[in-house]
C-alpha cells in the first residue's frame, strides 16, 4: 500500500511526553518519511522527541507553545512556515483532564481547563493551519478524541464534553475542507499507559485490561498506526470519521 508520506511535513501537538501518544505518532510519521515538528508546553520533552525524529534521518524542530492560546499558534505556525514552507499533516493530540470529580463539584476553572486544553486547542490548531492547507490544495488533520466523548465519562463530564465537541467540530469542518483536498478525521484511543492515564484513579491501569475484549491496554503504537493511516494517501475517501482504536471496548 502506497502511503505517500515521503517528504511530507507534519506538526504534532503534545508530543513532548516520552510515554505519550504524541511521541509515538511523531516517530511513526518520521519512519514513513515525514519531517516532524514537535510541539509541547514541556520544551525539554519536545526536544527529546525532536532528537529521536532526527535519529531516524528526518528533519525536526521542537516548539514550545501552549495550544490553548491562539496567539501562540500564530507564532508557532509562522516559525514552521519560515523553516519548512508547508504543513501537510496536523495532529491535534495535546490534551488533558482535571482530576475526576462529580459534576456538581466541578468549578468553572475545572470546566474551562477541560474545554480549553482539548476542544479550544483543536479549534485553534485547525483555524491556524487550515488556510495553509487550503492554499496547498491538500492536507490531513487528525484530532485525538476519546471514548469519553462517545459514551460519556463518569466524573469526567468536562473532559467528555470537550472530546464529544472535538468529534462534532471535526465532522462539521471536514465537510467544508473536503472540497479543498483536505481530510479531517478523529482517532479515539482506548485506555493506554501514558502520562494522561497515570493521573487516573488508582487501579485503573491494572484492572482495565480485564474489561478489554483483546485482553490488554491500547499501546501508543496502536494509536500511531491509526494516525499514520489517516494522515496517508490510503485514507483519501475517509472524511469526518472517528476511528476507534480500543481493543474492542464499546462503543
Ligand atoms: N492515555 C489514554 O488512555 C487516553 C485515552 C483516550 C484519549 N487520550 C488522549 O490522548 C491525547 C494524548 O495524551 P497522552 O495519553 O499521550 O498523555 P500524556 O500526558 O503522556 O501527553 C500529553 C501531552 O500534552 C502536553 N500538553 C498538555 N497541555 C498542553 C498545552 N496546553 N499545550 C501544549 N502541550 C500540552 C503535555 O505536556 C504532554 O506532553 C490527549 O488528547 C488525551 O486526552 C488518552
């Protein structure tokens, strides 16, 4: 299968975590021949990931930017365009969740955090990069959502709302972008042992595999494989969809 990824330029947000999906996605894209810009608020982590991309023989650059802020997207994308002159792939992966608590105990600050880091960041990234892709008449945007956004998340209602928002947003904008040769889709990961999940309630990572039909947690490589597919020429006919990668866990 021809993926058509050689020489493409990809930007992956939240790829500084050394145990997270973003790094695995960055390396998988680099393995397929992409140059990869690595974003995170953790610049040391982003630099480590960028070095790992370069080790694979591809160009990279680490950029510190808070993806919840439109102004930081503007300067990040300016920097990328100055060095790479194009952006073929955007992976809106950065995300997070306030510590789980009942909805009625959630403060406005908790709510804003969940919405900003997941949904506003994805909207900001899409708003900044889409005009470049429209000019190029091609592009791929992959947004990382969650099962919580499909079947709800008990004690994580803000996170669930934000991740559901990502799905609705992606489906809508995907239809507007498709006539320009741009595909926008989502990946919904199952529970994986990343920095994000290590903040989950005690016992989740140990007990969860028993509830997964394939009997194990999702891996960062599982998610990277799905993102590579949606970023490739092999998925040109897929528009505004959610690819659930969760070992058979419903939905
Ligand atoms: N791990 C899971 O079980 C799971 C399941 C479903 C969805 N997800 C989603 O996967 C995505 C990646 O998370 P992960 O599991 O790899 O966790 P992770 O904590 O290992 O990585 C998340 C990264 O995002 C970065 N980040 C956070 N806020 C940021 C900001 N404002 N600007 C830039 N970078 C920022 C963090 O510094 C970190 O490096 C998230 O969107 C998360 O919601 C995770």
